[in-house]
């Protein structure tokens, strides 16, 4: 009855903000050595905010966090008078660090067990690289908003996942931390939903998830209850 499970990545399998902040600091140090006027004028936070301003001004690329980072860096370089700025090299510094995530303790053992029983895939709005992170052995495939061209909660990423899984939406469970992107998006696409609520947040309102868990360690019990019709 349940054929596959799709997982959000950031804040579902690891804490994303510590790793992003560290990546921003490392990039800032790298810029200081090569293009010092950029970090003199822009703090790491201001460079991040520049990404947000570009996203607001250019909604057609707002789903592509790699593009936003590169464009923000390029803009900052132009404004500070660097005409031969290497945005790709700068972004690479950020990107390596951004993928140095620390999985929540229960994540790998849980995914390894689930992968023996179900097909697993990841669906992310971010630009994490599942291969660099070392989860490509448990996920059959990974989709993100950059490749899909549209971010969750739009249905496209969920629909593409079902097609690739050769499954109907009702046979797929989506697991994620974001009430809007993950729960509402997947529910609208016809999937079952599990809200990962690690910090005891209140549900923000609207249609609730089919199940709520505090960590992935609780996921197997939810699936068993659904499979046996007791949930
Ligand atoms: Mg998330």
C-alpha cells in the first residue's frame, strides 16, 4: 500500500542554519584574501540579504538558490569595483561548506532500514548535494527546485517524483519540516504527509499533516500503523 517515501532535506535530516552560517563565514574569509573590498562593504548577513533582494526583484529565478548566491556575489563584486570577479570559484567555497552537514543522529540508521522496504527519494527546495553529503546510497533519486524549475509547495516536484517512482500519489508518503512547502504541498499533490516537528512548534493552521513526529525515529511506527490499518 505504501510504495515509497520522499524526504525533505534541510531541517528535516540536519539543521541547515548552522551549516549555512559557517559557509557564509568561510566564504567571507576567502573573499577577504582575494577581493577584500567586498567583505569590507558587505557582512555575511548583508550578502545573504542581497540574495533575498534579487529573489524579490526576479521571481523567475527565486527558486534557484545557487543562482541567487552567485548573482549576489557578482553584484557585490561589481559594486566594489572588481570587474574580473570569479563568482564560480567564490560559490564553490560556500558550496563545499554548505554540504558539510551533520545528520541528526537517528537519520542514517532510519533511512538504511526504510530503504530495505521502500523506495526512498529526496525532494528539496535547497541546493544540497546528496552525493557530497553521502546519502546517495539510500535515496534512489533526488529532485530539487533548481532542476525542477519550481519550488515546493507547487505540485510539480511531487508529481515528477511519483512519475519516477512509478507510483500513485496515494502510495507515497512525504516527510518534511515545513508546514507549507512539505505538508500542504504534498497533501495537495495527493500524498500522505508526515510533519517533522523537532522543536515542539505549534501547528500554524490549515490542513494538518496525516502524522506528526518529533524525530525520524518515530517514523517507522507511523508507517507500521498505516500499513496495518491501525493508524
Ligand atoms: Mg526543510
